[in-house]
């Protein structure tokens, strides 16, 4: 059976470019970049080279890049570091949104227990917020604003440059979880007024378990992994050089081919949206325009997202109901609830996230299978029966 993989927001297949860039560091260039001998120094050069190339892709200096084990660790370090810096000046307030990734939300929940106060901005029905709303939430004691660049479930792209401008005006540190944005849409930390940014290699065809945190020079970065002096003393541990090399190669490739890839991906995506919206009582979640070219997230009334996914999987279609991190739990996605969707509707969600490897044939398979599976599930659903009999009103 042909596998149609459309869960690229959860993770991507490694590209040949990334694998080829990684392989030498698993084989002949095995040195520790901290060793003084030649084998180590060759590794050190490769590390410096990858750092410079990644920095160029987001328009920062190489010394502003700190390698981490991925997006989650970068989020944790950025937020905890800014919180600690703020607390030292008596600032213990943080502004965020209600639909951040759990790497951000769970870190903030812990900080609340440690005495910080967090404002969770509500997102509008279209999955967006405005810089004005961020400005209105700022206080004298605000230590940090952390707002994602693009949402991982519904794909909406937030007005990051404007939010950054507001933060700069008030002298508040601005962190963005850009894991879904970097390598997919233009990211420029200078033009977009970003102080701290998280990125992760496996979301743009690099290796899993490697990412980076950008920290604008002048902003102190606190250490949470103590040990050796790697990453200028800010994150101890022998570097994942193969992963880092794969990240640099994959990111450069993604940035170089962004325009042409997005043109293709967006045209496939738009065909899917238009086709799936023909299913009665369905809706697209998140703004149609301000969204990642690769993402569509839909709700189908009267069905369970989990059942839909399992039946689609049996047809070879690998999609998601929202975030990989919430699958396995029966609660509807916190992102869809943040948009104001009722629980019943939020349960029936489907996220399709494309990449440049997807084809016209994939789109045809999805457009053929999803309506059939939705129909089948509705026919066996008591909830749908009530809706159809008019015992309950349709919500979408
Ligand atoms: C995937 C993802 C993360 C986590 O990144 P890992 O490298 O898997 O730790 C964080 N934030 C967003 C928005 C993501 O999509």
C-alpha cells in the first residue's frame, strides 16, 4: 500500500542533503570538538561552520546561536532564562498566548507555581492575535513576552515583526517559538525584532534531537545544563555534531528552495482545502490567508478525530488530529478550544501538514478517502443521527 505521509508538522523525513551532511560525522570525523588534537579540531571547524551557516539563514551572528537537543529544550531555556533575569530585577510577569506549544505552556505552568504571573492572551476565532493586544497586556513588571511564530496545529502565522516592535518599544524581552516557521517561511531576527528564537532540525528534514536557540547579544543567557564549557558555557555536553551538520545543510537547502517549494505545497494545500470543504458541516480552522503554506486543519461535525485518523491510517494516510503531543489523550486540542470552538466540534479535527515530497496523487487519494471515511463515521454516530433528525442544532 502506498503511504501518504501528511504529518510533517509532527516530524519530517530526513532529506538526502541532510543525511549526506551528517554521515561524515558518524564515520570518519568522530572527534570531540573540545579536543586539542587534529581529529578534534577538524570537528571544531565543522561545528563553527554549521553555526555560521545557520546564523546566516536567520540573519544573526554565529555567537548568538546556541545548539540544543531540539525545540523543546530551546523553549525551556529561553523562557526560564528570561524569567530568572526578570526576577532578579523584581519583574515576575510573563505574556503569552493560550495556544502555544506545550514546551512553552508547561514551562510557564511551572513558573506560575514558582511565583511568576502569566497572562495568556486569548486568540481570535481566526487563530490570530494583534500586536495591540500584546501591548495592552504589558506591565511595569513584565519580564518576557513569548509568542509562537506559527501555530503547529492550525498553521496560523502571527504578526511577529509588529509584536517584536512593541516589545522593543517597552524594553521587554521577546522570545518566539519559531519551530514551525524556520525553513518554511522567511525568518529574519533583525527585521522582525526578535530577541530569542527556538528552532528544531527535524521540522525541516534535518535529524531529530537537535535544535538551536538564538539569543540576541547583550541578553544574558542562564545555564540549565551544567558541565563542560560547550556553547560558550551556556549549555554543557559534547555537541551532536552529526545532527548539527544535518541541521545546517537542511536549513540552507530549505531557505534556498523556499519560494519554489511553497508555491507547489500551497497549491496542493489549496486543492485539499477546497475539496474537503465540500463535505457538509465542515470548517477550516485558522485564518485562510495568514497561515503556513503547508497546513490545513479542519473540523467535521459529528465525528471523533481519533476514529477518523485510525481509519485513514488503515488506508495508508498518515495525518494527525492536532498536535502529536496531545494524541493519546481524550481531551480536545487546547488550540482548537482557544479558538472558541465547542468541545463537540473540536473533537472532530483533522490536521494535514504537507511538505515538498507530497504529490498531486497524494492529494487525490486524500480527497477520495476522507469524504468516504467521514460519511461512514457519521452513519454509525448517534450524535450525527440527533443532528440530522433536528433534535440538536448543527454547530457548523
Ligand atoms: C515540534 C515543535 C516543538 C518541539 O520541538 P522538538 O525539537 O520536537 O523538541 C516546539 N514547538 C513547536 C511549535 C513545534 O512544532
